[in-house]
């Protein structure tokens, strides 16, 4: 029998093999990430594993897919449900960038601590928004919806096996093998010729709309390894001649604790793809739809911590707008573009963000789990009752909770860095309303709130501490 986490780990590994065969630059990214991780481990020892064991980090990947309809997203939820992955978080990318990105998204991932430690594979999953009149007029919307309704992304056999894995929480060996083969195949890039006129019609709205609704299948569009030093990774990839996007998205590199998520990527490469023209003939063409991304993960922040992050991004935009041409001549190659913005960000962070984990916890900005220190030398005194005092006086140790989710602004940046045209969005129209509740209803399962998940983990550890130290006075 193969359990759900074993299916998840096997799926992530096979997907990674497939992507490596088809997108060679991804293999370079994985190799360089591994080298950097080994170097960081050598230099920092146990500290390098503070946000996850090296075995977890080495195997860790996230992927991204894009689908067209709530019905397709429900099928995705069944396939990933088989792997013990659940929809977490709602991301509205329609407003998050200057270019037109007509999607709303969620991420499928394991939710409890033990499952995450076994294998944290996650997939950022976006769904097209044909009902948003800012992007699609009534005629195009109905043609698009008809096209999407007529395609099949996942064979019935795959969905039946998925439902069985969800119900039984495991699959027999042969069924597991079949499930994995069908699941990986469903996310490979199709070789079916694309309809040139239809694809280009959608491309005028947005390259993302064409990538989703212009073809009869879906595909993994990137797969992202995790690295312990993303600045070093960026330098080494650049040295190898792989052209990265000009910035690392997310918080700046700074002297305080790593928070949230930092990401960078290389642009999609042109891959040959046959096209069917209006007169029915098939010609050769190329599409740029698959790219590479790498990320460094930091501590999960509370709602207050997140509000602070968003506030600082806003301040950064304002200040950067005052220095539109970048800063002084660049001192190092890796920071060539966006040098000024990076410097500004670092200054802002140093001014506003606590510089230690201890302060982050005390100010209620970051999530931690708490653990009784077993060998604290006793002096006969009773422990204090407040968590800050318990930590301060050495009764309890705090371990940071790693951020398992995504950032809408960074996600929009990743989408945007791979769009060739600006696309079009009619801002005179009122946008269609999509939110987390809508999405939960559309896929008939709850889209979970990431903050609630981190909070639960923190609270469970606090309850355990209270019990072990008998803080309730019993
Ligand atoms: C998803 C882009 C977002 C991330 O890591 O933020 C993403 C896409 O391009 O489909 O994967
Ligand atoms: Ni990504």
C-alpha cells in the first residue's frame, strides 16, 4: 500500500524528472540550489536547518498550473486531494499588477505539521476569470466558455483513482503506479498543434488567457526548488550565463530574521509548437510558456506582521517613485538593476521590522511553536505564566514556523516577468467579484485561511507547554 504522503513525494519527484528532461535550465537551477544549500549547511551548521531539515529543503518544490473553469479546478482539487494537498489562501491577481492577469488563484498544499515535514509539495493554481468584463466582452466570453467546456484535462480513470485515494487514504501498489503515470502525463506539455487564430485572439487580451484558454490541455509552467541563500544562487546562475529576471521578489536581504518568501526566476524559453492556420495547414511555431523559479522561505508572519509588510511595500513604491532612474552606478553585478530599490527596502526594514526572532514574537508579528526546555536547571521556583517571561527565563524555547504560502504581489511579478505584451484591461468597467467564499462554493470545498492554520499550530504548542508546566495551577 502507498500512503498519501508517499504518493505526494513520488509525484513531486517524477514531475521534477519530467520537467528536468524537458526544460534543461531547470536542471541547472536544481543543481546550483543543491550546491548553495550544501555550502550554507557547511558554513552555518545546525542554524541552516532552523526553518526545515536539509532533507526537507532539498526535496522541496512548488509547481504552478493554470486552469479555465471552476469545474476544472474542482477536478484539480480531487487529484491533489489524493496527495493530501488542500486549497489554502485566495490570491486575486487581477489587480496586483500593471499588466492584465485575468486570474484568481489558490495553492494546494499539505496543512498539518507532520505532513509538511514529510514532504511539503505545493502547487500554485490559477483559474481564468472569463466573467470579468474588464478583460472579456460578452462575445469572447461565450466563445471562451464553450471552448473550455468542450475540453478534458484529466481522464476519468485518473479522477476515479484520485477519489479512491482520498476515501481510503492510500492506494494499492499497482493503482498507485497507474495514478502517478496518469497524473504526471496530465501536466506534461501537449504536442497537439494550437489553433493559431484562436490563440492570438486571446493573446491580445493577455498571454495568460491564451496559455489557459487557447489550448486543449494544461501543463506545469514552472517548478521551483528551495534554496537557503537566494542572493548567492542569483549570483551563481548569472555567472553560468542564465539570464535571471532583474530582481528578487519579496522582502529585501537584511540583517534581521528571514521573513515570508523571496523568489526569483528566469524567463520562459521558446519551445517548438506546431500551429494550425486558418486554412487548416500545420506550420511550425514556438511558444514561451515554461520557465524556472527559485525561492527562499522565511518565518510565517501574523496578520499584523503581514499588514506591516504590505505597508512597507507601499512606502517602498512611494519612495522608489521619487528616484525613477535607479541609484548610483552599480557596485556589484548581481545587484545591477533595482540597486536603489534594494537599498531603500533595506533601510525601511531596518527602521520598521524587529531585528530578532525574540522581538518578532514579543510584538506578535511572527508565528512560533513553543517547547518546554527539558534540562533547565531548577531553583525550586514556579514558572511564570506569560509566554514572553517563560522564554526570557529559559523555561521554554521558541521555534519559528516556516511560511508555507505565497505572496500575491510576488506572484504577479512572476507572471509579469514572463509576459511579452501588456495585454489589455478596460478599467472603465466594473470588475466581476471573486473572493475566497466564492471560490469555496465554486469548487465545493473550503478554501482554508493560511493565518488560521499557523495560529492553530502555535496555539497547540502553547497548550502543550501549559500542560507540561502545569501553568493552570494544578
Ligand atoms: C504562477 C505564478 C505565481 C509564485 O511562486 O508566486 C507563482 C503562474 O505563473 O502560473 O508560482
Ligand atoms: Ni512559483
